[in-house]
C-alpha cells in the first residue's frame, strides 16, 4: 500500500520559461579591451523529485544540448559568430561531446520561511567527457503546481579537460573560472 504522505512528486524543468546562463571573464595584459561574454543555455531538460512533506529522496537531473549555448551579449554579428564557433568547435567540442549532464547524489533542504527553502545540491557534472563532483546552492519556492529555483555555481574549465582560449599570443585570454546563474521553472507532472 502506498502512503500518500510519503509519495514523491516530480517537476519537469521548462527551458522556455527559465533562464540559465554562464559568464566567462577576460584575463591577461589586454583584458581591459576584452569581452566578458554571457552565454545562454537554451536547450535543456531536467527533472526535480522529492517528497513534499520532508523533501526526502530529493534529486535533480538535467541534460543540456551543448550546441544550444549561444552568446547573449549585444555585439557585432561577426564577433558573436566567431565566439560561438570557437566555443562549440575548440572549447566544448560539441561534435564529440553533444551533451552536458548533471545527476545529484545528495540534496539537503532547509526551510527559510513558509513556502521558501534553501537547497545544497551535490552531484556529478559530466562536461567535455569528464565527470566531477559539483556543489550547487539554490533557493526554491513552491506555488501550486510550479517550482521555482534560483541560484548559482562556479566551475573551472581545466578540471573538465577544457583548454583555455587565448588570442594575441596570450595577451588576451579567458579565465579558468566560469560563473553559472539560473532561474528555473519546473511544472508538476
């Protein structure tokens, strides 16, 4: 017999009504002339699961189509195309590694106020063919059949076997650390 108080609910992430970005930062001698591009993560799917009464058995899984990453900044079309081609061909190598995945291994949820919680999500991120442990901190709210979560995390590209991009004999390059920010909407199944 299934006890309804311990049933697990599922929320599907809605990429069309979510915001998921990554920002890279310029470094080097000519960094003042560089660009700190903001990249939109446009095509992803995912699922959040938990028991509503206790958040027991909470989990998060998502998959990003690497080819869907696109520059969001208002820059010249030629520069945008060049950044995106470099990102897909030389940095992410999307033809070899078409998906980026995350699977939680531990989720700890603490109530802040009624209807709002903070979550520490630890899991395995697979990027560029490498899998590493990653911590994500977020806040979430539940409103009827919708779940909203907001947070950020950072990672180092070199930990995933990604070569850092540089130009002008290294005078302008991107820093190793990337900052991710998200505001995700999930809809109850």
